[in-house]
C-alpha cells in the first residue's frame, strides 16, 4: 500500500518539475529573442535620432525606419508568444495544484486511519500482548515487523503531506509571478503598437516625399550604380594583382630552389589556375577564419543593415533592384571602422566619389571595407581583430554614415563573393 503511495508522489514530482523545466526553457528563449529585438530597435532609434537634426531626409533614413517597423512587428509576435506561453503555464500550474490538493486529501484520509489505528493500539501492553499471543517465534517476528512497518507508513504519510503543502505554496508564488509578467507584457505590447503606428506614419510621409522626387532618384541611382561598378572593378583588380604578385613570388622561389639543388626539373607553368603554396601560418589563419563563421564582430560598433547581400528592392521605385556584393550598414556619422578578424592589409585604395577602400587578407579569405574617409593602416601591415582601420564618410544630406562590407573567397584565380550576414554575429 505505502509503496504505491510513494510511487505516486515520485510521479507527481517528476511531472511537476519536468513541466516547470520545459516552461522555463521556452520562457528563457523568448526573453533572449525579446532582448535581441529590443537591442536592434535601440540601434535604429539611435540612428533616427541623429538624423533628425539634418536639413534633409535620405533614402537611408527610410530604410532604417522600414527595419525598425519590421523589428517592432517581430517584437509584437514575441510578446504574443510570451503571453500564450504564460497562459499555458498558468493553466498547467493550476492543474498541478488541483492534483496536489487531491493527493493531500487522500494522504490526510489515509493518515487519519493510521492515527485512529495507532490510538486504539496506543497501550504498550496491548502491543506486547499482540506479539506474545503469536503461535510461534517466527510469527512473533512477523508481528514486530508489522508494527514497525505501520510506524514507518505513518512517518512517510506525514512527510508526504508536508512536502505537498510546500509544493503548493511554491506553485502559488510562481503563478503570481507569471500573472505579473503577463500583465507587464500586455502593457509593453500596447506601447509597441502605438510606436509602430507612429513609425508607419513617418514611413508613409517619407515615401510620398521621395515618390514626388522620382526623376531625381533615378538620376541618383544611375550615379550610385556607376560608383558600384567602379568599386567592384577596382577591388577585383586589386585582388588580381595580389594573386599575380603571389604567383610571381612563388615561381621565383621555386626557380631559386631548383637551381640551388641542381635539379633538372622544369617549372610547371602549364596549369590553367595559379595555386598558392600557403605557408603554415596562412593555412592556420584560413582555418581559424572559417571556424569563426557566424561569430565575427561587426565592422562598426553599432549599426543597422540597410541593404542586404544580393538583390535589393528600391524603397520607392517600383520594379527597380540593386545588386550588392556585400552589405551596407547604416551607423552614426564618421563612425570608426574596425577589422573583423586578424590578417594582413593587402590594399589601400582611393576611389573618386566613393572614398577609400581597405582590403585585408585572412588566408584564402579577403574582407573589404569601403566608403572610408580616413585610413589608419598601410599595405603590408599585420593587424588584430577589432583594430580600428579608418573612419567613414558622411552620407549625403543626413547625419549618418554607410559602411560597405564585403567578404571574398579566393581559390587560385577564382574569386567568390560571400554573404557577410552569414559570417558576422547576431
């Protein structure tokens, strides 16, 4: 009888704490997501507050507002999920408390019976007579064990009732906290809805403003595309020159080695692709860079991605797209730019109308930082992760700067543009 009771108690404990653990994990995950979205909203609000003092607005500001609305909508979904999780948790805990009350009532009834039995057999002589009236020695031993067994059950029943009462008190405290958290989330949701409406009005105002300036935007877009092509060509040329210089160096070293060893082997120059003979240090750097995919720091301390890798729809012009070989990060004006990983500076370029460009080598990988006003490094320098390498140009008509960031993978003479969003931390 008592083993069944103990088994039920253990089962209740397991169900209770498994439920609490699962609920807690879900809640913690949602809160982490909430914190991440709030940080992104904080970044966009910071950028928009800086742009308010500008005489004119820009498309970058419209992009930031669009991102802010998206983050706010995601935050609303997060709040909804937290409210649903809280409601499920409250319902589950109410059921658990009800189950605990039922068990307490059962335990109390059983305990009452045991107390009545103990009262009736409270006389020590009665117990002795119960033992001495046994038909044999072995039966007397069994009766002693039986009396000990009854006493043990009494103790277990008493402890079980106390434990269940403690559990109920703990669950009631947790429920009150859950209710308070739910009320706070509902209020935050209402506040966020008001903010979204305000952002949408601002977005619509800017959208209409730029729609009225469509011809100016088309002209500006053509100029930007020209600068993009020029930037792309200059970066490609710089990497090609680096590859050619590395190949020339390799061939020279190979020729000197062959001459010094008096061998008759000819240089194999018929290969269709130039293949680097990487040093051990370069190989390690390459492997280390790959291991940090998704964990690289941002090229600026604080910012918001306003143009993604690949094709991007124009914010106001219909059926117009731009193709980005990297990402554009809007940040506060003249922000400092930093290296996302340790490596060697291979090029520092100056492009008319597009500022300066820095290319850093990390084994077979290259990171490109453009739209710079000032640079603090020179070609050939070895630098560490997060070292400041320059400052950004000020964007036209707004108190923001745009950091353009690219990642390239170089295998032989083949250069592939990679999506930086997959490499930087979030």
